[in-house]
């Protein structure tokens, strides 16, 4: 009897759960074989009436009755199923799912022995059988390091139920480790199998196959991007052991580059122990020149001033300079009649041949005649294949009051103050967007945390006694985050959901320390930088209806919650912005028009047409 059980158990393993999984030659790794859908064959002593040999199903609704031996009833109670089915085919599927669930839970010989069909019911006699167990799973010829990385622990396979899915997962993990160590043709099998009663013992054996190393990258297409840059960016070097993980990440990494268009999935060709990777790439217009003009009502026009005022935003971005991935950006914004902003940045990838990316930013902001703030920043980024981008940065922020003849007459510190803030932080981001410019599906996530020392400087134009009770040195923490998700609706519709926010943690905050919000980039329906906030969160829901690859109309709702905590007091607001817009391609570039209205208690602004904001401009990429 033991020999029979052993024979049918091994046969079920061979048919239902293959003991060998082969890695594919193509870049995509082979998926593990799943258990066969049919039930295992039964010993000759029992009638062979497996589900796969049932007679033709009957029509009409069915009530399912499952019966089994008395000793197996407590086991069967744990498996829930629908007792009714609208037709006989659905009833067969329900019974089949119960049998497969038993087999997946180590009852390898479970089966439906007999079925009796009547007009409105089906009576099923189930055989549950014994639960097979691992007596021991030994390490065959695998190194301990490889088996440990694959997640093998002896206690998981000693005196534990023999679940085929767990064995299949272990096989796949071993194969994955082998494929990433230069053995893409490796196979895994269960060797020296023995069965004592219902206890199974065996060895894990790995047939590694030939060792494979990378040969080179072959770039096809019209791109001017240098192969040397792509080799360092993708971290695929000649004579390096083949890694399936790196090959799988190629397309995802290339889509993060705004100046490259991936025309086809990468291909790998093997010959004489080497793997050559072929990339079909075209250049994508990524150099950017934006000129946006805003028309805003002047809330308090003085004598001789216009009732409306113009704002501007000019952006120049040069990407992939000389095919080496370098980037240079410059942005100038005129927020209102007397306030201006300047941003500059430079990014140098593959610093000294390493995968590190070094970048520098410079920000200048002048708020009319009140203060001037400078913010230089230096950061080092490590772009990973699967985990996203990790950046370490240091930033120096210096804010200075502009000279004012009234400072000597003040009896308290003004809302703005001279200060310096040196911080060190970590920035993380990950993107699964299908397109960087016009995404239709995918997600983006980023987070930031920084801590540093804040120093308040005494202004010579202010009375020195005003600083008596003010701590000149303190610790300040900066937190930030952003998450957005694009969900396709219908044929050309996209629903965007986005949440972003930042927070400053310090007991002595002044107005020129705070975040500035408002305008097209942060909170639509309001003037540029209309709000000061020490903490804020902005939620956005936007529907886009695409009329072409890069043309769409959209409706949006921006809902924010702002907090402003200063030494003089605290307040909160929940402004709302709604509106619509259109974006389409013209001969001169991408034209965009946005019409929005906003409501704010703090600004005493209602949803009214006379307080609406209109933004329009052209974005040209070359």
C-alpha cells in the first residue's frame, strides 16, 4: 500500500507541481509552473471519478451537498464554499475549487469520488485523505549563501505540511538568485525523494548551466545619447556577471529619462558565454523654453496704477547636453509688481564614472522691499533600478531684511527677521508613470526630511533690546511629501488624484521663514504666493480628457488646509480653488489656458467671477 501511495504521490508531483523550472533565454524570467487544474488520479481501489471525467453538466440551478468520511468532516468544515450555483457548470467550478484548496493545503490525494446529479441538486462524495508533511528538505549542491538569500530555512521544511505552492516559491527564489549571479539557464529540481507514510524527504539540487557575462550595449535608433553614458547609467558593464534583475529594469530606468523615447523592449542575445543587450531608442524633444503670462486684478491700486497687473514665468531647461545626460535649468518668475524669483540648477550624472548623480540648486527670492532670501543646495543622488531615487543633500538658507527707515521706531520685532538655516536631509522619490510629460497611468511618490541649526542675526537697524528674550539658536526640522496617481477612465480619460504637503517645526518662526503658496504651480484660483504657511496640505482631483497624444481639456478642484504658527500668534485657513483649462499642440509649442476661481476666509475672497484668475502661455520643447 505504501508503494502505491508513493507512486501516485510522485506522479501527482510530476503532473501537478513540476520539480523542475527552467529560466527563459529571453530577458523576462520564467514564471513558476502552477499546479495543474485537474485532480490527481486515485488508487485503483477507489473508483476513478475525478472532476475532469464528469459527465456533461446539466442545466438549471443547483444546490451543492458535500459528504465525506466521519474522520474527515472536521477538516472539510474549514473550507467554505457557496452552497448554491445558478447552473451546473458553476457548481462544477465550486467543487473543483474545494478540491484544489485541499490539495494546496497538503492533502495531495484529495478528490471528488462520485457525483449524483438531480433536477435541483448535486451530491458530491469527497475523499480528503492524509495531509502530507515535509520530513526534511536538505541542501543538495547549493551554496549556503545562495540558499539563505533565497529564503530557505530548515525549520520551514521540517515537520511542516507539504504545500506545493511553498515549494514552487522556493524554486523560483533560487532561480532568481542564480539568474542574478550569472546563471540565466539554471534549473532547480527535487532529488533523492523518499516517502515514509505521509512524510516526504528530499534534496534541493541546482543545475547552474553555463556562466554568462555581459558583452556590451548596442544602441539602435536615432538617439544621440552616448553609449558610455547609458552603460554607466544602467550599470551594465562588459565582463560583469549577467543579472536578469538589471535587464528587467532597463526599460523602467530609460523611461525616467525625459530626453529618450523607448521604441521597443530591450532584447538580449546570448552567444559564446556572453550576453549582448540591444536597445531601440529615439531622441525625444526635451529642451524646454516656457513663457507664461498671467493677468491678475490689482487688489489695491494706487494713484496712477493700473487695475490689473501682469505676472510672468520664463523657464529654460537644457537636457542631455552633448549626449551625456547633463542638465542645466534656469527659471525667472515675476510674482507681482515688486517681487521676483530666480531658480537655477545643474545636474551631472555618473560622477567620476560612478552611478552617483551630483546636482546643485540656487534659489533667490525678493519680496518687494521687505526681504531677500538665498537658498543654495548641493545634493548627491543614487538612482536605483527598483527602489527609486535616494538623495542626500545639504542646504544653506539665508534671509536678510531690506533696509527700512522705520525700523528704529519699532517697539517689537517685525514679522520678518534676519536668519540663517543650515540643514542636512534625505530626499526619496519613486515613479511608475508611463510618460513623464503626459502620464495616463501610474503613480509618483516623494518624501523629504531635513534637520539643521537655525541662527537669528541681530539687525543693526533694530533696537538691540528687542532680541533680549529671543533664542538666537534653535533646531529646525523640515518635512515634506507628495503622492499622485493617474487612473485611466474610458478610452481617453484620465483621473488624477494628488496630495502634497510640507511642514516646518520650530518654536520661533517668522514670516520670511514660511512656505509660500498660491498660483498655477501650487494652488490655482489665487494670486502667486498669496499665502504664508508653516504647514500645509493640498489635495487635487483633476479630470483630463485627451483629444490627442499631448492635447487635452481638464476640470480640477484644489482643496488646501494651511496653518501659520508665528511668535505673534497662529491661524488656519482652508482655501478652495476650482476651474478648467485646455492644453493643445501648436506650431510654436504647447499652448495652455487655465481659468480658475478661488475661495478663502483669510483673504476674504469668494467664488466670484470678478476675482477669477486667467493663466495662458506656450511651452516649446526642442
